[in-house]
């Protein structure tokens, strides 16, 4: 089993990255999110999910474990194949996908090519509990780092989304410092991600 491949980006095309590992080129299907973080002739590491069928052996490469986990969650939903999962993650990356599921935003999911309303509804229904959104309303009374009191629900959802992406409560608290207390969940998540990237 391949866990990851690490080497030089030899070829970079829409939907494809070839990583040269000691003279062997591994062709990996990639999302636009991952491709946007790769540079030709520079070293990169992609986490691999294999898809083995009678007529094909495909490798799907992801820039982070978070994106890989989102892909694996998506393909666990009945009716969502690799192509649709990659399209969804290409449309918004793992952050927007996580946010879409937790907030029930069908439009964000149907923005991906080939994803209709019924599939989007099924994704939200089946994955909301797995991602952590299903019980969020029960947690609003609990402590949430830097949760503005004026908009506790949005802050709690933003905290949960960021924790799902692997950030610690301390990191989230620091990143949300100064956020508009009346901002939406999506705005809070984007604010925090920008703050983490810039620090």
C-alpha cells in the first residue's frame, strides 16, 4: 500500500501531477486545490489513496491528510465516485467542503461539476454526523474558544469546522481574535484560515 509519494513534480497538468521518486514517475489524480499548491520541478509530498479495479489502478494524491480524509468520506457516500469527490474538493477545498456539510449548504456542493441536488443532500445527510455537525446544537452551551457571545451558534460551528481540519483550540482561539462577532460561520472560518496562513 502506498501511503504517500515524495519527490520532484515532473509534470503538472489539470487534474494530474506526476511525482518523480528516484527515477520512477507516479501519476496522481489531483484536485485543483492540491494542484494550486504544487510547483513544477519543486519537491512535494502527496498522500495517496489507491483505487484498484479490474481494468485500472489509479492513484489519487492529496496535499494534506485533511483533504485525503474529506475525499475518503465523500467516496463512502453511495452514488459518489472518485470523479465527483474530486470535483467537489476542486470547487472549494477541504475547508469549504467541511463547512458546506456542517451548515447544510447544498449550493456549495452543487457548484461542483456533475453534482446534483439529490447527491448534495445525500452527502450532507450521511456525513454531517461523521464530520461533527450533527450534534453541534447540543454543544453551543459549552466553552468555545474566542466564541463571540452575539453569535454563539456561528462561532461554535466555526470552531468545530476548524477543529475538524486539525487545528488545536489554542490555535483557533488566536486565529479568531478580533473577528467580527456578527460574522457568519463561513466568514469566521475564512478569517481564521487567513490569519493562520499569514502568521
